[in-house]
């Protein structure tokens, strides 16, 4: 259950970041709601996850999901760069988070 909470916490982080981007383009109540709901859900679910998963591992995976998710969303929806080297470094973020999980939860 903690891992599911952590995954959804990361997705909440992505939603909050997308809300920030939307706010910069069109400020309004819908943008503010997305920011507030995304970040609130993210932090609440991260708190649930940290009860069972070590703090360092949970935080690394949470930020990794947020980083990769927001970057991929930027590539898909906002025309951000899709350079192969950029994608390589995103893969390194994923590999690093997976590595922490593999050695940290032994």
C-alpha cells in the first residue's frame, strides 16, 4: 500500500507542477485548484508512504516521479526539447531511484 501511495504522491507532484505551468499561461481558479489539490495530495500521500518506506528512498522516488513526469509532460504537451541526451539523463534519474530502492529496502 505504501508503494501505491508513493506513486500517487509523485503523480500529485506532477499535477501541481502542471498547475503552475497553467497558472503562468492563464491564471485563474482552475489553475489554482490544480496547484493546491496536486501539491496537497502529493504531500499527504508522501506522509503515508514514509510510514513504511525509508525516508531517503521514498523522497528520492517521489522527486524522481515528479521530475521525470513533469519533464515528459513538458515534452508531450508544451513542445519542450526531446533531445536524446535529455532523455538519457531522465533515464538516469529513473535508474538512480530504482537503485536506491534495490539497496535501501533490503
